[in-house]
C-alpha cells in the first residue's frame, strides 16, 4: 500500500506477459497466445483482453482489512462488436480468517474459473440488457456471490470510463449478518470467461483504495 492509500492490482506493463507466464501475479487458467497483450488506446497504455477457448483470470492476491481498503476502482474501454458484449468481470474475494473450514471456490462455482477460496465474492459485470435492474443482487443459486451491474446498456463506445465498487457497502447490503470488521480482501482479479473471440476489452488500471 502506497502513501496515497492505493494498492495497485494491475496496470499496463511490458513485463505483464512474463509475469503471467512465470505466475508472478495471480493467474487462473492460461491465456491463449494473443488473448492478453499491451496496447495503446486514445493516448493511454492499456491491457487488451480477449476471450479464449477456455476462461482465464489475472489479478493480485492481497491480505487487507475490508474496512481499511473498501474501494476497488478501474478504468476500461471496449473495442468490440456490440453483439459480442464486454468480456471481462472485475471480481474481489473476501474472507474471514476465522472461517478457513467454511470457504468455497466461489469464482469457480459462479464463472468456472479457479481462484482462491473465500467466504464472499463480489463481481462487477456488464450487460447489454437495457431492462436489467441497476445495483447489486445475489447471484441465483450462489448466495455468497454478489453481482454488481455496471455501465448498464453497452453501447459500443470506445471511450475510456472509470468505474468502482464500495465492497463494504455491498457486504452490508447483501450479507447483513457478516462481520465486516473481520473480513479481509483476499484477491482482486479480472475474469475473462470463455466466449466470443471477437470481443475485446481494454483495462487501464485496477486498484484497491482506502
């Protein structure tokens, strides 16, 4: 955590491919050749992410109290046909150190991607369904997975956007019996499920904040 209260999770770097290959960062699955690259868009460096035949995820394992670092923020852009949608999911795993025997691989249960087992998973997803309700809700059949609908109504715009989520607020809303003061953020990651290889998302930066 830097003096500004920001913990970087992912950012464009020429070392990213090496870090993924050597598992120097949190990696689930193996991105196919060309699925994960560094590029520039509208004057900004970016991580370009495309779906592959099998899903994958990259991010960072952390161990930070939820109440001291409750905010996840990211910048993103889309370069993809509107019908392909936006292929990334921003996910944060939360765990209580006292509940080791009760944790589940919620990322696998929800999205088919193996990430560290946690007590709760908060996932920001995009939808092109203009009738979809905004806000957060529990995932059907997964009561420990919270889904945040963000940037509702995908328009195909190529502009840069900044989004974020207050994890503590989501926990208090969806799991009112959870001990927010005992929960730790255990990982923050970008999940890219298997899907349309024409879809492409750009990530500028992903970070955890006080």
